[in-house]
C-alpha cells in the first residue's frame, strides 16, 4: 500500500511539473508576440521606436504615438552626480568585453596595498600579497592560444588608440580576430598582420573608414601584407563588406581642415549627386571626397588650397585636380578660381 501511494505521489508531481513547463512555454510565447507587436508602430508601420526612460514611455519616432507607458526601469535605484559617487555606489563589475583575452571575467589583485576598507595592509602580509599578485598574473594566461590572444588584442588596442577609433570598432575588430583564431587562419601568418587586417575590416563594418596607408603607419607590417591578409580573412570568414563611400570620409577631412558645418553639408550633397550619376564608381573614395571638399570650400567662401586638402586626405594634388574637374563638369558647378 505504501508503495502504491508513493507511485501516486510521483505521478502527481510529474503532472504538476509538466503543467508548469507548459505554462512557462505559453508565457514565453506570449512575451515574444508582445515584443514583436511592440517592434512596429500600429499607426504608421515604422520600426523606429525609442524608449524614453525619463517618462517611462515607448514612443514612435516617426509619428509620435506612445505605444507603451509605465514600463519597468531596469537601471540602478540610486543616483550619482560624479564619477567617484558612481564608482562607490556601483555593486557590479565592468561589463564583458571581447578586447581582453579572458573577456574581462577573471579577477585582478590591485597594486595598491590596501584592503576593502581602504586601510593599509601590514608589512607582514605584504610579501604574501606580492606572491599572490605574481601568480594571479601568471595564471590569467594559461596556454598558447590565450598568449596569442593577449598579445594580438593588446596590439589591436594600441593601433586603435593611435588612430583614435571608438569603442564599437575595437569590439568588432576583437570579434573578427577571435573568429580567425577559431578557424585556424592565423597559422603561417604574423599576429600583427592579422590584427591590422581585422582592424581594417572592423573600420569598414562600422562605417568609420580608415585607409590601408593609415593602418600601415600605426602597425608594424607593410600595406601590401595588410591588404593580402584582409582579402584572405574576409573570404574565409564570409565578411560581406560594401565598398567604402566617399561620404564617410567627409566629416574627418573637414575637421582636419577646420571647415564649418555648411561646407561639410555642401560637400556631402555634391557627393550624393555624384553617386546618383555614377561618377564615384571606379574611383578612389578618398580622392573623390577630397575633390568635393575642395569645391565646397571654394563655394562656401572658406577656400583651402589643393595642397592643404591633399595632405589631410592622403592623396596627391593631381588626383584632386582631375576629380574636381570631372565633378564640376558633370554636375554643372561654376567655380571661380
């Protein structure tokens, strides 16, 4: 009798677990449908939805319709008015990053000889702390693959800092390099060459273009090797990268020439018209961008010489002359020199 009762209890527990599982599946499906519904505006069909965390509203950017309100704020419950307050009140560590070989998930013993309360550690314990710190550094890099990653990612960070690239480009470059390591594409090639090629690919993916010459200047390998390695890893990893647009170079070149926003806008408009008439295809994007900026600076009354524009853009004066004559002729732009 006791065994029969135990079997009945087990059956009841199984049924209860089954019901709970079915209920969880239904809840997740309901959440997914709600999320998919909330990803499109029912009024205008736009997908440009913005979370306004100050008002706790989900707003359509196109027509201004409020899709949701009073949603849960997932941020911290405390307020901080400067960096020191933020660091003191934060109860979590740094976010995960691909730019560190262990993704920033390992622990680190601080070099300052102080405990968690800020008190100085006694001289008796300092020798032990020194040994712990030394072994901690050693065990963070355990095998050859991690040593390779640690060196390559530090090289990536050095080149990105020298070029002044934003955080998202560094993360993308680290992901591309890790994919190359996983597919064993590093064998027979220099780590610096693959790192430089990954950075060039990341720049193109994130629409923050840098030329091969610029990357070769800050790297320890030649332009030819970077180009060859880039073509190899893009083919093997299946990176679908569109040709670089001359418009992407305009803000950087205008900033280097200290030109106003009006000149920049006019240069972008010239390039847009040139793109519609297919005047940019088959030509170097830096040369076309430099020619458009040169024309725009003359039309905007902030004349820059061809030599000044050429130095910033990294092209020759002859290239600028040829390109600006083509653009002026085909787009019917009158330039008074």
